[in-house]
């Protein structure tokens, strides 16, 4: 299961916490990159925040990973489940084909 996770700063951490949080973030990223769970990750240019794609076995595993996100107390997080575009297109075409067929029948 793949999820897009987007985080944006909601409040600034105290200055004395910033360096330790950045170091914790580096360690968190390294752990999840090396495990293969973090497929891609980026920062947003010009603002404080970023995102990534996580590939996990369950919603619970995603929750466990995000519970360790160092900037969580200072961020808002949005999680979107991802689906395969080709499968989605095939399913959408089948649904609309059935709708068209049904509309033509009394």
C-alpha cells in the first residue's frame, strides 16, 4: 500500500529544539529509507514542509512510522492513499461503459 504524506509547519519549534529536531529528522529518514518503506521524500521550496511516498503493508504500519515523525508536534499532516493509475483508468472506463449501457435501456 502506497501513501502520499504531506506535512506543513503549523507552529515553529522553540529555537533550542530546532537543531535536535533536524538531527532526529535525518535519523528518521535514514531509518525508513534503508528499510525501503520511504520510496521518495522531498522538501517544499520557499516554505517549511515536505512530503514523501511510503510503501507499507498496512494502515497500522503507516501510523507506527508517522508516530515517530520528529516534527509532528509542530506540523499538520495530510495522508492520501495512492492507487495504480492504469488500474484506476480501466475501472473507471468499465463503470462509465455500464452507465452508458444502462442509460440506453428503458
